[in-house]
């Protein structure tokens, strides 16, 4: 009896040890992906099991490092003392503004930057590089680059078109893969780039567990087809108080139609996922806010998508009948609609050529994604 009792005791202890050890593995193993509540901007921190850190985008310029939306404050409060890999999707200030402070305070081993394509981008690139230490390796991203950081984690540049006319469409599109779960980072790409990706890339490789929604939920991004191809479980909108109407109801309707759960940093704060071989787990928010998404009823009027601000520039994208390329112009009013025929000046036809509007968007003067001195004004509607 004593032997049987001891045997039973040993079995119970062994089972307890195995279960307890398994529980420890399930909590300590894996990677953490955070979409940081950075205000109207983008920033995401990926932390591997061994404590390596990759930062994708950095939010706005935070020179004082004291604001609530400061990337420096967030990283310090999160216990981060060093960044292994840092990158930006493009040079818009709400994505790249904080990176020079990250370079200074957290000494990245590797800094991945888009190739600067104009004087403004070169200046912002120089600002970042000037704060990098001698131990930071600087590389310019190109499509097809892949980075393996160990611990079942890698990051791939799946799209980058540095020749695109608009800075938003020159974004580095990156897919992070951890424990066979995919996280897609879209920067500020428009539906034009989404369509090109769908046409040129294997669609099964675009499928992702989590998609960072492009351009804070702009109506010119997040096509229905793109979300039908990427098929995310979660769509994360990084957004704060803004005058552009982000996120727009049109974009949220299209995303929701794919079945994705929409999460917003302006409503839920920093959004955190844990991933390991057991799968993907949402850590925060613990529950989905009821106000995260409200579908527009059929026939109901959608919420306004943009509120003009002082010194607003209206940025109109057009396509000519004999070309698939998109050209960009300025307009002095917001009466232009997608599909409308307009007259635009060209070098060979200064009196104007008929073209079709494919996108209309507002930008503050400092954020116009194309050199203003190279842009022309739309002459008016075509007959």
C-alpha cells in the first residue's frame, strides 16, 4: 500500500511539474507586438522572446521627449533601453518624426530607411542619420529584403516602389512573421499601391493575421479587395485627434466587410498581441470597445471624411486615357469627385488635356507628399 501511495504521489508530482512547466512555456515563450498609442501617427514595437526589439515607425517629432505621445517616453516606460532594428515606412513626419530621438537615445544596431527621393526626404533622412552612433549600420530598403532576428521572427520588405510619384505610395510595406503568424505594415499606401500588390504578389503571401490599416483609415486606402485578399483577424488603426476625418466611415465599412475586427489606438490605447506556437492572443484591449465600429446603414449618410483646415492643399490624382500611370495636381476647391473628367496642363499641352480623377485628399502645406514647386493646378472640368 505504501509503495502504491508513493507511486501515486510521484505521478501527481510529475503531472504537476509537467503542467506547470507547460504553463511557464506558454507565458514566457513567444513574441509581443504592440501598436503604440502615439496620437495621429504610426509606431509599432515588436519584442522577441530573448528581448530583442524592432521598432517600425516612430510617430511625430517629440523634441522635448515629455509629451504623452512621445515614442521616447513609451519605450522608456516599457523598459526598453536598446533597439536592435529600427525602420520607417516613409518620411512623413507622423511616421518618421521621432526616429532621430530613437537613434540618439536607443542606439539601434540597424537602421532601415527608405531611399530619399527629393530634397525634403533627404533632409529628414540626414536628420535621422546624424543622430545614429558609429555602431549603427544604415541600410536603404529595397523590395525583397528579409531580416531574420531569431526566436522564430523575421521581417520582410514585400513592397517598395521608390519611383512612385506620391510619398504615400513610396512606403516600405513590411510583413513581420512570428511563429507563423503574419503582421502586415502598410504605412500610408493608397488603393493604387494595394491594387499593384494584389496584381504582382502571390496573394497567399499577403494573407496576414493582423493588418496595420493604411493611412490611419483614409478613404483612399483599404479597398474591399485588399482586405478580401489579406483576410486579417484584426485590423489596427493607429490614429489620434486630427482634422482629416480619420478614420473614415468608408474605409471602416470596407474593412469590416471582410470580417476583420477593427481596433483603434484612439479608443483602446496601445494595442498588444502575444504570439507563440499556440497562436495569436490579444492582450489589450481585454475587450472590444462597443464604439470601435458602427456600420453605416444602407441609404444612411456617411460621416464626413475630411474637414478643411487653414492652408489646406487639395491634392488630386488623375489618370490619362492613354496611360495607366497616375499624375498628381493641386486644386483650389473640393468639388472634384472620383471619376470626374478634368482638364490638366502638361508640358506638351499647356492649355490642358482631359483626364479622369482617381483620388482627392486634403493635406496641410507641410505634408503635401510631392514637391509643390513641381505641381500644377487643375484648370477645371472637361466637357
